[in-house]
């Protein structure tokens, strides 16, 4: 029984992580992780600035069809 | 053993379903056959045809580094989980097109549209999306325009850009009219669609300033508010003074949509466009899943005949014979050149492995094609008389309900004015006659399917939910299209005077946005001021004119007289 519960718990965590990633909810966390691993020591944007930049970039070009 | 039998089994089942659809005459067939035929065809094509193209034609190489890996910068280029890329890609390609197109094409009967959606999707649209995605991935995720310039030279590049702008203008104008027709003289629909704007703005503020970047939280809140707006519209419809205020005619609403389009093109994206895009994506996925479950569970019978007499071009909804009009009406859902713009530039920057190209390019389009099949089912489960009463303009069938009902019955689709009156009452509308454009009849179809699951008492809510959902979709496409057109126009004008090319220079923004709107005006005038249509005939947009006493079809050339 505990194995099943643990399995459900794992599945729940991974689906939740996927949902956050699809919707872009965790974009800032991933940005911080990327900065920490690839550009350590450099200044990072704060949450608000990051999302402003992200939106501007997304809507610069063609981003959707009919 | 079981494994060996799986694919032959799918093939036999698919062939059985397709032949049932194609050969049934006279007796009513079940919507489940449509879903079965579609699912079997897509899975066979995905497993064999797409795999063959990927391996033999494109020679996809799973060990080759993608642009996302080579140019990874943490924001634009970023290797991403393939399901996440699939979600983004699907959300970008599937808008209102696959819902509205099949609904209109149902005037030819269910057969031509359904066959074109399945065959066109499997052999055309899916292949196109996959191949462009591949080409762009191999060329550092360049956009279609850049690739055209590189491969065809500056003239070819400019031609590709001009073609894109033209398609977009037609798209914006047609979609704008769909919203107008759904709202005219309907206080409930107008109030609900109107309420989506402040809701989107509030969510925009919420995600920017109150809780920056909390996308899931903000979207959930927005969806709840939108559902409340649907119910609130019903309350406004019940109150006399308020419903008079929201009861507007087509021309006024068309002006409002134009004014709104202009405002949306120059407002910052975070305020309106971006939050509404989040909301429409959530609504879209929810509604599509709900519709699929409802169709499979209820297995409604198809009431539309396989072919109608209107394949000769005498149809009331749009003039034009089966060829080429079934192919023009259903673009998104079968094959859409616009997808090439999404598949190049945007999606390849996220691709973690070339192996995923088949699933994202081919699979994403197959899913959109499936959405189109469901829209076709939703249109064809309506009584044909009801379908034609909703979609035929008053200029063809007459303004009075009795007159229109008699005219439609004379075509062999029996319908009575009382039946339509009762249906309109159930849907919370004053009338359903001549609500052209495709959105209202899809909404009636969806409401009647959902109504059978959740009870008839909620029909009016479901109807207006469907209208709101389509309007949110369409307005998002309208905004994004206007904005993209603005960028493209600025890009082109920037070659003449560099200052105009600066996307942050306010006079240039206003000028180019206004120019886009001016083009939109032509279409509205073509619709509502018939005398203009001789001066600005544009190919492909061939709605019947509401005033036309004759059955003349507006073609891409001037009409004598």
C-alpha cells in the first residue's frame, strides 16, 4: 500500500511540475537555475523585470495562427 | 501476436469507419464513426507516413545538436521537455479557425468537409508543419521570412512577406465580422464579451504588479471571473434598462471592434493581449477536452445529409461551388500556410532533440485536425433546418421569421418559425435567424451536446459560454494579427525611412496601427455599405451581402453593375 501512495505522490509531483512548465509558471525559477549554473556571480533580474522582458520578447514576432 | 495485429486492426477499423461515413445515404449515422475514422487515420499516418518522411526524406538525426542546445541562452533558445513544446506549439497553431471553418463548410453536407479535414490534414497540413519545423531547426531556427530571403533572394523574401500580410488582413476582417454577428442584438452576448476586456486587463495587472509571473494562479482566477461574466450576462439580459444598453446593431458593433482593434494594437501587451492569451489557452483546452468526452459518451446522430444540393455554388451561407470553396473555407484544420510561420522561428528554439520533430510538427497538426472534425460533428448534429436558419443571412431568406422558415423548408430542410422561436428562447436569445459567421451555430451545437449531459436547464448558459469562448479566441487572434501586421509594416517602411522602423517610436506605432485598421474598414464597409463593394472587391471574402435581393456572388473581380 505505501508503495502505491508513494507512486501516486511521485506522479502528482511530476504532473504538477509539467503543468507549471507548460504554463510558464516556473519560468523565473528556471531562469535563476540557468544563471546560477552558466553565469555564476553575475547580477540577475528580479521577478517582475524578468516577466516583463519575457512578455516583450514573446509578442515581438509572429506567435499565433488562426 | 497482439502487437502484430494492432496496426492491421487499426487500419481495418479506420477503413470501416471511413466507408461508413462515405457510403451512408439516407439513413442517419453516428458521430462516433467520425471520431473513429479520424483517430484511426491520424494514428496510422503518424506511425507509418510521418515516420517514413522523418527517416527517409528528412533523415532526422537524433544525435545532432539542435539550435536550442547550441545557442542556449536561457530565455529565447532553450532545450525544453517535448510535451511542453508540444503544448506551446499546439496553443499557437490552433485558434478559432478549425472551429469556424468546418461549421461554414457544413453547408455542402458532412462528407466533403470531413474528408478534406482528414485527408488534407494527414497528407498536407501535418507534413507541411513537420517539414518547415525541420528546415528551420537545421537553419538555426530562422523564421520563414529569413529562410525565404536566404534561399530565394530579396524579391522572393519580399513576396513572402507581402503574401503573409495579405492573408492576415483577410483573416482579421473575416474573424472580426464573426464576432460582430454573434453579438448583434444580443445583450447577453455583448455584455459577456464586453466583460472579458476588463477581466483580461485585471489579470494583466495582477500578473504584472500584484503577483508578478504567477501564471497559473492568475489564469485560474481569470477563468473563474469569465464564468461569472457568462452568468452575469444572463442577469443583464433579464434587466430591462441594462439589456437596452447592450442591445446594439451590427454597424455599431463593427465600429466598436475596429476601435478596440486599434486600441489593442497600441496598448502594451501585458495589459490585454498576454493575459487574454493565457485565458484563451486554458478555455480552449478545457472546452476541447469536454467536447471530445461529450461526443464519445453521447454518440449523437448526424442529421445533416452527406451531400447537399449546394455543392453547385447556390448555397445560402457563402456563394461558391464545392471546388474550390471547401478548401478555402477549411484552411486551419486541414492545411494552413500560416502554421509555417509558427513552425519556423518560434518552436524550433525550444526543441531539445530532432527526434521530437515528428511528434510536435506532425502530431500537433493532427490534433488540430481532430478539433476540426469535432467542430464538423457539432455543426452536423443540428437539424439541417436549424443549421441553415442560423447561418443564412436575411438578404437570402428574408427578414421575417415565417418567410425565412418557409424559404429554408422549400430547400428540403423543414423548419418552422415556432421551433426556431422555442430554440432561441432556450438559448436566451431573441432570435437565432440570420446569426451568420459560424460562431452562433457552433455555440448552439455545443450547447445542445453539453445540454444533453448536464440537463436542458443550462442551455442558455452553455450557449453564451461557447460564444464567449469563441470571442476570446477570435479577439486574441485579431490583436496578435494586428500587432504582427504592424511589426511587418514597420519593418517594410523602415527600409524607406529608418525612423518608421523603430517599434518604440510612438508616431510610427500610431501611424502603422491606423493603417492596419483602415484596411479593416474596407471590409466592414463592404459588409454594411454595399455600394462600396464594387470599389474594393477582394478575392476570397465572399459572404453574401445582407441587402442583396439577387443571389449574386461576390467574386474576386468587378461585377458589371
